[in-house]
């Protein structure tokens, strides 16, 4: 019997407008199974979904870089793995020198920063409903006291994403994890930030067996999570490489695939 469900958000639980559907809400609530969001998103980008699902359990942000619980308009941090500030400075300086037009964001636990409002930032705002703070990166990185958990790039096309990966590889960075999320997103977190780490934490505090956990996902960064559970439900819209980790295939994120998966593959 499944005693805990874990789910990615973008491309999985949320539709293409970044919204959790009424059907997904209904089925998740009616299942009465503890439900944890496991996302590359920042906590503030998860609050709307947490509230709609009435979630009170532990949640996982930044691909496992931050494990937390929602508390009113803030969070209670349980475990955190942020980026080394020298790595952040190195990445920002190199990318702005070689790829000045790429959309780049920095995330702390509570805020989203960028140095220009471009097409990528406008796209992210349309999905999350949030607005980035515009800063001068050099000044910001020299004065900011908050931990930075994620650097996010939004590529205009595959060529730009490939150029980003090539440029980052040449930096020979240590202590970071570089993962593609969807076709146009590239995200950098601590190498200690893994979705599997967050799941392991919840598994241990609740004494859960692998057979008692289910997970929903669609992207490369979901693979560590999918390996942690016996019931791995993959979305119809998932990347082909991810589909080989499926124990079950469900409908797409725009067809209430999470709801369908719970109703058809999880005993409730």
C-alpha cells in the first residue's frame, strides 16, 4: 500500500500554464495520502500549489537543496545545501562575458533576482505569477548575505542551451550539479541538492519502505527521485530518456496525468 506520494511540479502536476488543475486537486485530496512536492522551484513558487492542496507535510525545493515546511508566509528550514558563493561569481561572470543575452536568474530561499527583464524572465513570470528583482549582479554578489540555492538559465533554443553546457563544462566546476529541466531550462544547484536526498529524509522520519512510496515525474532531474520508489509513474509528455524508469505510464500533464495515475496505479 502506498503511504506517501512525491511529485514533480512543472510538466507533471502543473499544466502548461503552471496551474494545478481542479481534477488533480480533487483526486489528491480524496486519496488522503501524504503528498510532497519535489521541485526545482523556489519555495515561494510552490506556495500557491501548497495552499490549493492544503499540504502540511514536508516539501522539497531546489531539486533537494532545501527541505522545508510552510509556515504562514514564510518557511521553516529543515535541511539546506546552497551554492558556494565563489562558484556563483565565477559562473555569472563567465556567462555574462561569453553569452550576454542568455536569460539568467539567481534564487535565495525567499527571493528571485535577475539583471534584466528579458523574454525568459517574462515567461517565468507568466508561469509563476511572481516578479524578479532587477539587480546589478556584481554589486549584488558583493553585498548579498543570503545563501544562493539556484542559478537558472532559460535558453531561447537548443543551440543556446548547448552553448551554455559547453561553456559551463570548460569552467571545471566542483561542488555543483548542472541539470536540464525541460528543453529550454538549465539549472545549477549544489551537488548535494538531489531530489533523492529529500525523499530519503522523508522516508527515514516516517519509516517508509520503498514499496510504500510512489513518485510522478517527467524530466531528467526527476530520475534520482524515481529510483527511490517502487511505483514510478511517468507522464506521457516525459522525455524519452526518463520513460525507461517508469513502472507505469500515465496521461500528460495537460490531461490530469497525476490524478489518472493515482486513480489507476495507486491503491487508495
